[in-house]
């Protein structure tokens, strides 16, 4: 996120870890998410799967520009759970991620400092047991073209390693594809110089 302006980091898959401290067990999960609706759905599922747990603390951040984030202590003393979890998301410079730490109380109170450390370490374990990947912001375009110009268009697609979303080579040929945001101006100009007329779509 401090690299190219259209580059961000997230996790590759769902990962699970466990951490124990003075009898308390902390199960931590790092889950790729892209919307708040996904977060709500995951939280509902986890509360159903771990019904006997005492706390379901979490932190999440969404969007390539880090525009949406939230964290919750879920009944733990204020600032001892959600904030340390979210702090690890910040530390690893991640987005489109939800980290949930589920606590089973072991009978011994950990104190404020102990809780902060336990939730921090649990969140860190969930991340380090995953794989961090780079993604790029993209924009979608569609082109309507004559069949005779297909080879010319495909050369541009391959040259810039563009991702094709949909193609139709029937009576009217159309091609829908994505361009990395930082490369849009250059590639669109190149297409227009070849008499192609790309139009933005509403898919992203």
C-alpha cells in the first residue's frame, strides 16, 4: 500500500490458529472478505460453530484505500481485544481481511496487559499461518469491434497481460476485460489509436 498507488496486500485463504494463556484458549481465524455483509455472515457462522465460547472479538479492514474498518472487544475490558487484533492488521499492512479471536475462559483472569498480549499474539498467529499476497486495483472495459480486427485487439490484450472477463465472437463481437488502474491511460490511448472504442463497465 505504500508501493504503487493501485497495489494493496491481503491474505490468500482462511487460516486458523490457537493460543493458550493461563488456561484460557484463544482460537484465531484470518478470513479474506471484501464486504461488511461477508463479515456479518462469517460472524454469525462462527458464533453458531463455537456456541460455548465466552467472547468473539474481531477486527477487519476493507477496500484498497483502507476506507472501512472496525473492531470489537465483545465484552472484554475496553481496548484489550479488538484494538490489538486490528493493530496486527495495520502492522502487516493488510486489507480485505477479517480476524476473529474466540476465547474460552480458563478460570484465571489475565488482567489488562495479559489480555492485550494474548489477543495480539492470537491475531499475529492467524496472519503468519496464512500467505500474504499483492493485488491491484483494476477497472473494467468493454469493446465492440468487427471480427476482422480481433487479432489486432488480442495482440494488445496479450501484450499488456490484460484479464478477459467475457468474450462474444458472434454477429457483433464484444470483449470485456480489466486493466490495472495505473496503466489505464496508456492502454486506453493505445486502443483508441487503433480505432477501438473501449467503454467503462459497472462491474468494478
